[in-house]
C-alpha cells in the first residue's frame, strides 16, 4: 500500500535506509539533500519504506503544485524491489489530487511506457570509470584532446578551493544567463553544499592560470558509485585555455579504475552536450512527467 506522508510524518532514518538499499539510488533523493533544496517536502511511501517517491511541492495563489527544485536533476521512484511499469504507474496515480499541476523529472530507471502519461525525454551523460585512465583517454574525441593540449601549454594548475568561492565564481561568470535562479535558490544551494561538505561527499576544485588567477571551478558530489558534476563554469580566459576540460580530465584520472560512474548532469544545450560527449560519455535518458489538473481556463495557459 502506498501512503501519502506530510513532511513531519516522514521517518528520515527509514527513508535514507531505503534509498541506500535501492539499486537506482541518487544523491538528490537523500533526506538531507531534499531538506536543502525543498524545505517541507512530502512523500509517497510504499509499505514499510520498501519504495519511496519524494513530492517537492509549492503553492501559487490557491493551487498546490509539484515542481523540480533547482540543482536536482532527477527524482521519482526509488525502490529496494525491481521498478516495474505497474509499480511506477501505481506511484504516479497515488500523487494526491490536491496537487493540481505536476511537472517533475523522474530518474533514469523510471521509464514510462504507457502513452496515457504525458512525458518528455531529457538527456544525461554518463562515463563509466571502470577502465584504467589510458583506456578512458582513448575515448576522448579530438576536441577534448586539443583542449587538454592547450591547457598544458598554458600551465594550468588545479587546487582545492572553498565551495563558497565556486558559487561566487559561478554567479560572476554565468549567473546572469542562468534564468530563474534567484537569491533564495543560491542560499539553498550553499546550505546543500555545507551539508555535503560536512558529510564528506563534496569535492570543490579551482583551476588557476600561471598568474594565479582563478579561471574555472566546479563542485562535485560523491555518492555511492557516482561522481556528480553539480555546478561549475569558466571565465572567458578559462574557456580559451581549455580549463574545464583540464578540470574534468583531472577527476577522471583520479577516479579511473575504481568502478565509479562520472555523472555529467547532461544538458539540452547542444554546446554543453558536445562538451560532455567529448570525454566519451554515453547518453542516457530520463523522463519529465507533466500532469495538468488545473481548471480548464488556466489549463489552456499552462499546456
């Protein structure tokens, strides 16, 4: 039986234990992660936390709705058991009707085949790091190899820096073109990164040029067998010197042969997608689910 639980009814110890035992677990669904990106989140829980689904809700005017929080690529159903079509549909149908509009992203193991549901495919890129670095490097395309050669020519250096500096650098160089992310979202991001740092799940790196200037930076989360690229960018100087290729190559070298997966957190932007694919990453799909229960006049505006 699937139960709908308000935030204060969720047993977070059982929640995280279920996630830990789920083959499709992702860091986004950890209770501490959800607490940071969507305070007050609710849930659907099957039986004694055999399967779980976070409900990330908000209210606009008089309507409650489900949305995908920033910095949270995939959620959906996580289960100790095999996720069958029947189980997936049972969870979707159990979403309370007081959520009048739903637009959420399920995880890559939540493949919806029923044409009755309105879904849209999105792309992610994953690189299996189970091979030695020289073999992984052979999978890099010419673009990546050129940029790495350029980076070595510019004598770039990678150092650990604070996650606060990564966020500040991102806001300075990319924040203005990142639509919809407000001050509150960055505050929640910093809270999230603080939690990840305290739990020793965070890697925070900066790339410096020969003059000691920061030209690129990124934060990466390590959860189970995944290294997840959460946030990062480069300056114009960093782009010209191949700094982001240099940073990603550094982490691939560090984790090569350790049975990990590099999760690039794919993009619908063709240029960014090409960058991820340049390392030999493979495309994986996940689904965006939309349910519209709004009154018909508002439904027309949202369709």
